[in-house]
């Protein structure tokens, strides 16, 4: 099965993964750290591979951007905080790759989160466009 068709324009990245919200998981802290590091590094690598396809007039990390994260999940996450917690390693991977400079509200970036129930093809479709 192929990843979902990305929207046109901007930087698009498909990150195949199984998202977890560790705010609700028990277990040892090393399991959480290992999972988050692996997802952050995977996003970082995929973002660096796709940066050459992006319009270089808007590729400065500090330029305000719209960052849309479309999660294809097994079960829906809580819209309030579960969705954001599950996507935190992905956003951190974008920061590490230099796509965005910061994920703080003062950075000027707008983060939009959506989720689609898709049990055959799980992952996150990231679309970054200038504001």
C-alpha cells in the first residue's frame, strides 16, 4: 500500500510510524526515551532528504510556517492533549532538521493537527508551507 497523496506546494514528508502517547503509558522511562529518540531521528532524516524539493525562498527555519500534521492512526487520540503529546517527537525532528527553528508559540509557526483512522497504513503526513 502507498502512503497518502500529499497536498501540492510546500514541503511534504511521510513518516511511517505507530504513534504512542507516553503521557498515558506506564513503564520505565528508558522505553519512552528510546521510542521518542527513534521517531525524532526518523523524522529528522526524512526531512533532510526532502528539503531539496522545497522552495528555497522560504526555507529559513525562523520564517513563520504552517505545519500540518495529519496522523493516520489505529485508534483516535484525545484531541486536547493526546494528539500533541503523540506528535512531540515528530515536531522535535523538524526542529533538529532545521525546517523550523522552534515549536514555542512565540516562534510564529502555526501547528495544525488532524487524525484519520487508517489501520492499514499508519504514520504521519507532514506538510510545511510558509505563512
